[in-house]
């Protein structure tokens, strides 16, 4: 009979630890639950961060001088927040449209500002906020996809040890 101390030492030295069927299911379920919880937290926080600058586009005089850009920026921010809250299958084109909207807002703001006064201020940099958030949302969604892919690989590679 192997002593407990020797068994612990063997486990430390052994690089591979085999799990039986129940342990595999528990481990995969733990990873899935953790991924779902993290997705919910990231999506909620990101949606809040996305909507926070919206009042600036409405109330600040600097942005009211360009009402079409401000409206497009507001629509873009709401669209980004919405796309983070719904599933990827319900809004597949919305994420790409958000990137296009963000790019359009940034380019249009740059062209408008350079024509009017020629100097770009710190307040003008907020026009690029929808583009930055769109890129960030796209990266986060790609990261979520990679996590889901890795979990599905774990499910594919599990083995069945009946009664082990």
C-alpha cells in the first residue's frame, strides 16, 4: 500500500493527471459556467461604458455644433451597446456595421473640423470614441469565440472511462 506522502509526491511528479468521466464533466461544466459568467460581466460593463459618453453628444455645446455627427455618434453608441447585449447569431452584421459607423464618424469629424478651424482639440478626439469601442467590442467577441472553441475542443477530446 502506497503511503499518502508517496502518493502526493507521485502526483507532483506526474505531468499528466487522468480524469474519469465524472471529473471530466465537472471540469468542463466549471469552465463553461465560468465563461458564461465572465461574458455576462464583460457585456454588462462594456454596455455601461459604451453608453456613458452619450450625454456629452447631446448637451455639450461643442458637439451640438455638428448635429448630424452627434446623432450618428449616438446611434453608433446605442448600436454597440445593443450588439453586446444580444447573441452573436441574432446580430451578425451589426458588429461590422458598427465598425463602419465608427470609421465614418471619425473620418467625417476629421474632415469637418479640419475645414472649419483646422485645429483638433482634445474634445474632438471623442468623435473617435465609437470607432474605438467598435474595435474593442469586436476584439472581445473574438476572444469569447476563442474561449467557446477551446471548451468545445475539451468536450471533443474527452474520453469515456466507465466505472474508473
